[in-house]
C-alpha cells in the first residue's frame, strides 16, 4: 500500500468549509464531539452509547489516516473497519454523525491511492470504498466537496471477488447431502436401517432392503403391507435438579485488561467510560471492534478518584463475567478492580478515596487469566445475579502488607470452615506463571 500521499492536516478547516455556521474556524480539533454532531444533524437523535461511539470513532479516524511505522497494524485497522462497515451504512449503523465526516476526510486520500486489487480484489477493502462513495455523494451528510476532494469510484465495480467454486466438487457435495437426507428420512420412518457409506459405490447412500412387493408368501400371494403399529413411548426420565457448584473464587472470571481509551461519562460526573481489550474472540457477546481489537465498554465510578490520564493505555484487572448493566444510558460489560481503605467499625463510606487500581504483573497480556492460588478452576460463563456469587466472594478480596492482592476465605461466611491450606491465610492473585497482582500503597484494603 503506497504511503507517499499528501494527507490533509486540518480537520477543522475541512468541516468549517461545509458547516461554517456550526463549526467556527477557531475551534480546536480536541473540541469536536458528539455534541457538535447533534448540531450538524439536528434531526438525528443519539443515545448515550452512540455518543460514546462517536468519540471513539473520532479518535480512530485520526489513526487510520496514515500507516506510520507499522504497515501491518495499519492494514489490520483497515480490515477491522471494513468488517464493521459490511453490515452498516454509516459508522453508527444508519445515522449520520461528525465521525463520518472525519472518517471521510482522513480516508479519502488513502482510498485515492489504492489499486484496483486493493479496492475490489478478493483481499480488498470493498466495504470502505463503498462507504467513501456514499459519504461523498449522499445529501444526508451535507458535505460541500469539490471535484478534487472526491474519490473517483465506479460504484458498479465495487464488489467482492469470491473464490470460484469447482462445479464437480459442488455436484458431489450436493449428491452426498441428498443421499444422507434420504437415508435419515427412511430410517426415521422405519423403512430402512440408517447405513451410511457402506457397500461398494454407495457414496453415503443407505442400503435399501429387498422391496416388499418381491417377497411372496407360501401360497404365492403377495402380502399387503400392514399398518404401522403405534410405538409405545418410553416414559421420560424425571428431570434431575441442576448440580450446585460449590462457592469458590474460581467462579469469577478475572482477566488482565488493557484500557485503550477512557473518557468521562457523557451523563454522569462520577463515571468514566473505558474501552478495554480483555482477550475476547471476535463476535463475542457484549463486545465491539476498536482499532482492530475486540473490546468491551466498561463504566467505572472512578471519576474524581483516579486521574483520567492514569486511565489511558494502562493494564488493569477486570471482572469479565458479571451480567452487563446499563449505567446512565451506557451499557457496561465488565468491572475494573480497585482497592480502597477498609472502613473501621461505625465509620461511613464518604466515597472520597483514596482508590488504587489493581496492577497485573509486568508483561502480562490482555485477556490473560488470573486466579487465587489454591482456588484454580474454570469460571462461570455469566454469574447469576440472584445467587450473589460476586457479592459473597468479594468480601474475601483484600491486600497484604506486601501490597499483593489476595483472597481470605475467612472473610466469606460460607467458606469460614474450609479445610486445608485454602482456608488458612491470604491466597495471592497470580497469573499461570506466578506473576503477582499488586496495588501501589494500600495495605489491608478492600478490593472490588
């Protein structure tokens, strides 16, 4: 992909030329936000989640303009955007926003430089090309563009070239599928045993029994087929109660998370909204794509307790199997683990801190599982809120005099009588390699 492109540097000037009544030439690029998006498109309403998404796309668009020193990472980001746009008309789905204008401004020069293969080939970014063509021509976005600003795109030639199918292989596949379907139907109807792939040249066909019309009785008469007798159904076995999983901290899905970006919540002064990579697979529930990575949106009540700059680009420990909750209009799909001083008897929590984020071991990768020594096991998929698993076990989360995060079974009512070493002392929170999770300065603290 060619990098010798003259990139436009002033996004504000570009937006001012189309929306001079809304965007003054003196505004800074950092002040572009979802609030201005509402002014640009007053007939469009945005949810709080969409406002957060607009802010994220404004940041992403600036990183997509040039590959910098990492061509592979740049291609990965473009591929992620291409997949995102495969099922969407705009970045938000169908609504126009300032993020679309910014994305066009950044990417139009890039698309201009692409070859035919990069645009429409089997490995091309054809959805991005279609999107650029739509943004530059649709009145929906209200952009004032000169002929030089636009990318020369033949809309009829923006297509994905599928790998050709071998007609012979396709015919054989269909033949086998049909034979298996016939065999399954015959077996289910009681007409023939289900025998697949047996016999010379069977190719998956069921072996038909001798037709009844050719079988004669002793007097030479051909017997008439008898009516099928109604089969007696066996009584259904009694439904067994679900096996109760013993309470254990291994049920909590604790992972290393990487905060890619954190912003103030648009509708709550005490909350941050963070974009966190937790090692999820693409397409996982409650995830999205951000800069080529699968991420979760996480709300945390840390605004005013942890400086925003300390939330940027750092590793944390995340609780990843709590049921997602909507916090002031933004859906939160995980929780950031942090420590705070333990209250003394009769003392009230004034929520003034101090608060310290839990630090994973140096070099730990996003998505890496952490667990308490002696309590290893597979976590639940999603913790049942009615069983209060997190609320019960969290009471045992603490920090030691060595500033390590650990679990004390004695702090959990249901585990006070635990036998063996697990019931004695504080068991450290570690990675598989034994790396310890720590806090900066709080000893004997509450961790939640």
